C-alpha cells in the first residue's frame, strides 16, 4: 500500500509522477492580478521538491469590485494570461503538473449573497472563459471550486440555498445546475481541458448535504466528464473544527472513502497531513488515489522530498511517527487567519513565505542544506556572529546569518536547544509544535553552525569569541504583579514556572489570573485531564452503547478551573482560528471565565475580586493560584557593550510576542 504513494498515476490525459498533490491555497500575494516573484517562488519551490501536481489558486474568473477577497490570482481578463503562463512554466519546467482552481470571487464567503439568474449565468460562463485562458497559458488541468466559500459551493448547499432562485435553488437537481453548467461552460470554451472537481465530503451544517448526497454529487460530476474528485472536509461555516490541532489526519478519511466508493475516477483526499506516517494513514483510511498536502508544504517546501526519503528508509519497516527533519506545520492557522484578514500569507514556522513578499529574499532558509554545505568553512573575511539563546528567535537568527555567509556560533545555557519553545511543546495543547522545533533544530544542526550547549554567555566568552555581531535572543522572564496578600497563599506559580519545571500540583480549585494566550493554554492544560477522551467516547459508542458514550461525555472531574481577566477578550495573542477552538474547548471542559475583574486581595484560601458594572464583590476559592501576568525581556546588553562592534536584540528579549513574532521578527530586521 505504501508503495502507492510514490508510484505514478494517470489522471485524465496526464501522468502524475507520484501521489502528492498540493491543493489550492489562496496566498493573497497578487497585486491587481499580477503574478509576482513571491508567488512564483512559492509554487516553483514546491514543484521542484517532488510535488507531482500543484494547484494554483484560487483564481478569480470575473472582475468584480464588490468582492470581499483580495490579492487573488486572476484569469478574469485576457491580460492575465501572460502572468499565469509564467506561473505554469515555473511549475512545469521543474517537473510537476499544473492546475488552476477557478471560481468567481463574487459573493465569496457570503452565502447570503445571491445574484439574479442572468447575473449568475454570466458568472458561470466566466468560469468557462477563464478555463480557455488557463488552457492558453498552458495549464494541465483546471479545478472547479465547489468548496470553501465559493459561490458554487453556496449554490450546491441545501443549507445555504434552500430556494430563492427558480432554476438554481431548492431541489438537488436545481442546486447541482450551477456546477453542471460551469462544467459545460468549461467544456465549450476549452474543449479537452481536463476538469478536476473540488468539493466537500460533508457540509457538517444543519440541513447541509451529508455522505449520501456528497456521493451523488460526485457521481454526477464524474458522469459529466470530471477526471478526478478532490475531496476536502467541510466549508468555512461549519462549527466542527477541521484544520486545527484537535483531530488526527486520518480521522475524516472516510469522507474520501465515501466518494471513492461512488465514482470510477481518481479521488484526492487530504487534510492535516504533517508527516510520512500521516500520509500513509490518510491514504489507507480514505482509499484515495492521491493525497493533498496543504499547510505542511507551506511550512516546509521540501516536505514531499523529505517524506520520500523517509519512505525509502522505511520501505520494509513501519513508518516513524516523527520525521524529525520536517519543519512540521504546527496547525496554528496563522496562514488562514491572514487570508481572512485580506493580507498576504505568512507562516509561523516558515518566515520565507512572508519575506518573499517583503524583501525579495531569494530562497527559503530550509531549502538550502546543500547550499549551506557549499559555504567554505573558515573562509577569510567572513562575518563572525554569536547568537545567544536557542529559542525560536535564536535558532532562526543562526540560520539566517549562516545563510548570508556568516560564520555562526550558537550559545545556549541549557543542555538542549529550543529554550521556551521546547518546554511549551510539552504542554498537551502544544505538543503539535514539537515537530517544527525538532525540524528547525535539525536544520541548525545540519548547517555549518558551531553549537555550544551548557554554556552561559559571559563578557569573557564574548571577548574570546570576538564576533562582529552579537545577537541576544535570550528570551523573557516571568512578570509578576503586586497583589495584596499574595504572599499569604501557599501555592502560587507563574504560568512559566509550571511549564519550565513540569510541575503538576494537585488541586481542587485552580484560579488563573490573566486570560491571555498563555492563561488560556494553561487553563486547557489543567482542565482536560480527567475528562473522557474523544477516542473513549467513540469507542464506547461503537463497542458499548450510546448511553454509555453519553454518560462518558457528560462526566466532569471534581475540580474547578477559573480564569480571570481584567479587560479585553480571552485568548488575546492567539490567532483567530486557534482562539475560536480554544474558547470552544474552555466551554466544553468547564473552565469558568470571568472578565471585567478588579483584583482586591489574596487570602490563603483564594481571592477577593470585584466584577462587572456593579462592581460586585466576590470570593473565589483557590488552592492553586497561577499568574499569567506576562513576561519581561531578559536582557543585559550593557555588560557586552564595547566588546563587540554591533549588538542585535531579537525575539522576546526585544519585544514580548508569540512564536510567530519571534521567528518572523528575526528576518524582517536583520
Ligand atoms: C492559507 C490557506 C488558503 C486556502 N485557500 C484555499 C483555496 O483558495 N481554495 C481551496 O479549495 N482551499 C483552500 N484552502 C484549503 C486547503 O486547500 C486545504 O484543504 C486545507 O488547508 C487543509 O489541508 P492541510 O491540512 O493539508 O492544509 C486554503 C488553506 C489555507 C491554509
Ligand atoms: S501558519 Fe501555522 S498552520 Fe499555517 S502553515 Fe504555518 S505552521 Fe501551519
């Protein structure tokens, strides 16, 4: 079965060299439809690194000034053909096949928007005309977007389109008319252009289409001449989180399998694939002919190459869980948050995406292992750089300087690299960040960087190493607040003390002061143990009874966790998509949230607060008090002044922020 992943397959008139497909991901990088260097680099890097089919897009088919999405690729006019032809060539000349995903952006992510039927007919026709332009530009396939927030996905949905348009709403046949007409428009304007369909495997919306109708839709579109069906989970409007960390890659594979069973053409399926083991598990679960790998390829352009290496290594043995050279996508959804905020994509763990836009940076720092080794060690006149601290900012500063040709020494006072990143990755809600850390450490270890662990940065050491530049990425220390009576409480920790020391104090009533990202993360870390796991609930449902599953679902451990906030919203500092699920989880796991709090006094048993508009006085019991009151930079630049020509301060030592700020901040200002 695993052999399949790296074997060729014929889809329509073309042969894919393996089964790894990059799905369309709107990058927001285009300016007025012009394909820029950043976008070209993004696609070509991935095409060069073993992806067999690259889906560019989404690509707009109809010029519409009222559209709510910006920075999209365009084929809404003939003037876009040349730019798109360049993009196709970038992909094709390095050995991959190219597709472009088509949709008008009119009404994007706005299911309430319904054009009248004549306007709709024009929009559908525009898809055919754009397919013709894609054909002239050289693309191997077009993909019809019936997913995400596209107009056609809204038309297809019984939830969104119960009936206002006489010919396009209501019944199954009517709702299918939009997609069918779009296919026919493509076939008319671009005969022989193979069409791939992208659709949801289920809508997970009340009254939305489910497994049976998804299979019917796919079968009809296959009968109409589609060459493959590309199945994604559900759209933007479902309340079931799909691309955040809470679920495994293969868990919704059955949605792919449902379509595979219904059609005789190849099926693609993917979502949440982060490593080789995921890729294999998803292929097995879904029965798909090809897997789609989205964010894992944003995070690490060499993903497909690396998993092939992993495959060759383990051909006769079970795959490893942790392919530690991959910079794993951490599922933070910053990339998607950016897209929804109408900004160019950036990635927490791969700053090259953002840099491609801002500084014309020419290569991703992860794609350079070979080049790095080509830098002559010990060459004269090389800039000497010492980086102190190996958290996210330090690791990336070391990578960036070495890539620029400097001779780099990385100094870390602990025995392992990673700093706070390593410790945070041990939290239950953040274990997903571990793979990105190990991948980044592997990149540093593979580069010609001298690494000094267990080493304190002292003026003497700096004088000995005598660098041209000293980068201080020494992180941050807990910031405590002065609360009346706090010294009387027997069990008070700063959130970082719990993380740093892996302490696990027993408690009945924990209170967290501070509802920022760290506070919410700690609340979930404390709250979730003791609840039945999702696996146990499903297991009981399947092997026991619905009643036992429901009983397990309603079980609550006898502990309380309360999180307090003075102002603002809970989870400040988290990205939108992550916060959305974290807030949902706090509710599910019974975390009490209290905002608009004024702190009065701590006692040995808890704390007095005032709350709300009435400033009502309340006592909150607490046998464990956790301060999530922020951090302050650890910085002692003064002791190094005069010893080096230049001192650069990075990460939390410069400005307190999250991991995205720390990593991306390194490159934007070096
Ligand atoms: C930044 C971003 C933009 C996306 N834009 C599109 C899009 O234009 N069309 C589409 O069909 N899916 C889009 N998606 C969804 C992806 O194709 C993919 O289904 C999703 O990211 C889940 O797969 P993954 O876990 O492998 O990333 C987008 C995803 C991301 C992260
Ligand atoms: S921004 Fe986050 S979710 Fe998106 S690709 Fe990067 S690590 Fe993955």
